[in-house]
C-alpha cells in the first residue's frame, strides 16, 4: 500500500574504514583514473593530481564512486551523492568503533 505522503527518495548512509596496505598502488591507480578522465579541465586535473600524490585518502576519494555502488540496483537512480575521505586512528577493539551503535537519533537531548 502506498500513500501520497511517502517519499520515493531514500538516504543511504555508508561508512567504510579501509586499511591501505600499498599506498603507492592506490596513488598510481588514482593518477590513472584522473589521466583517463577526458572531461576533466586541465586546471582541475593539475589540482587533483597534486592532491592524490600528497594524500592517500584523497587518492581513495578519486577511486571510490557512489554511482558504482548503486548502478546495478534495479529500480533506483542516483540523484545526489557526496563523499569524503580522511586519515583516521582506528582501533577495532575500541568502543568508539561500535558498528551496532544507533545512528538514527540526531536529537540534541
């Protein structure tokens, strides 16, 4: 049963923690992707190449594409996406990294 008040839009939140074993391979792959992007303006290309060379997290941001995550899902079309990457301190045994924590409560009180 569908009601007119039900939105057809869904926000899907995904958080990934990746361990980089070969930063050089990640950087080289990102540089190849940038070089292969014929639509990227030269000024943006120079900035992107510099960013991925200096920071592996930036290189990953150029390699991970949210469209790839949903492009094969039938019945959906990606409307908007944003993503970022950053280096973090990660301890899988720390309670700060509890994957079962409830992210649904955005209230302040």
